[in-house]
C-alpha cells in the first residue's frame, strides 16, 4: 500500500529534503508551511524529480492546495490550532508524520508609544522582549510538533512513525532555541510511551551544523562556519540529505523497535555514550 506522509516545514531545507526522499520512494507526500510561494516552488521542484503517477488526484481531493504528481502542499501555520485542525480534517490518515517546522526565534515587532503600558519603563520593555523571544522559540519548535501530532493522533495508522527535528543546541549553548529543542525531546519520550501500544514509534533526529538551509538567515560568518566544521570528527558540514536519510530509516521496517530516542546526526560534534 502506498504510504501517506506529512512533512511540516516541507518547503525548504531539511523538510524539503525529507519530502524528496519519500517522494522518491513513491509515497504520497503532503508538505506544509506558512509561505505559499515557497511551497508552490517546492512542489514543482519535487515533481521534477519524477514524482508522477497514479494517486495524485486522490491526494489533491483529500487535502487541497498545490499538487504535482504524488506531492502536494497546504499552507498551514503549525503553531495555529485552527489551521492544524483544518489540515488534519482535510488530509486524513497518515503513515508518517515528520515535524520539521521550526527555527530561530522571530524578532519582536517594534513597540510604539501607544503600545506601551507605562508601568515597566525601559526594563519592562527589555523583559517583554525576552519573553517574546522565548515564547517565539517555544511556539516554533515545540508547539508546532505538539499540535500537529495531537491533531493526527487518531489518524495515525497502526505501525506509523512520528519523527521530529531537534537540534544539537539542546545539548549546549542553545539559549531559548536550545531550551525549546530540549523540551521537544522530553515531549517525544512522553509521546512515544503514549503511542507505543499502537505500534507507533516516536523519535527525534537532532542535527548539528547543516548547510543549504535558511536557518542562519544569512547571518553565519566564514569564521563561525569554519569553527562548526572543525568541531566535527569527519570535518565536513552536514547536508539536508543526511537528515532525510536518517528520517527515512526511522520510518522503515528496520526501525520498528527504535522509539522514544534522540538520534544525533552531527558528524561527532556532540557525542553520546
């Protein structure tokens, strides 16, 4: 039976590479994200990989959005409960859920004089910025996975896989982003215990430095890039395909007894025992 796969944050970077790996397998893949133009472009790119054939109409009818062969897109903010609920109702049953939506905290919108409450002064404004940063990190990197998984919990077929994208930042120097990714791993262990009796596995794949993504928003210096590569044992940056291959394995028959785990894919930059 053809598998149905949902990849949140599937328009770029790691999410797009994961989608491509499942499309190549012949799965029916739904990608989501907040930017319609990026999703539409990704559908075209993935369709060009040869993802055509029977089943495209069935996927389009089930979920709407842009379609191209076996892959299609739905605009959805995975941190918005209403949008996630609508997505689940349209997509239906899943074999694989990949929670790849996430990213660095978004900057706080500029505060005008009319927006100030006048009680906290400059220190109050500073702390409001701290709060905004942490809430943004949690919303993007934890709530996106929690809400999407909760929405599809009863739509996951027996033997399904839930795979979430974590980060090496959960282990060191992570700030609000790292704390959010650490919370994601703790939630994953809980979710694994809850879904395990149905034969559903839940795991986190935690990358180190991965090139060819939008993660650093063009803010990575040559010196910082060199340092991140030097920290690895194999002296190379990771690629989105490195992550995609690991995700694909965790959704395979060979990984049915692997659940509740965080798998580090970082070239040895962070090691475990």
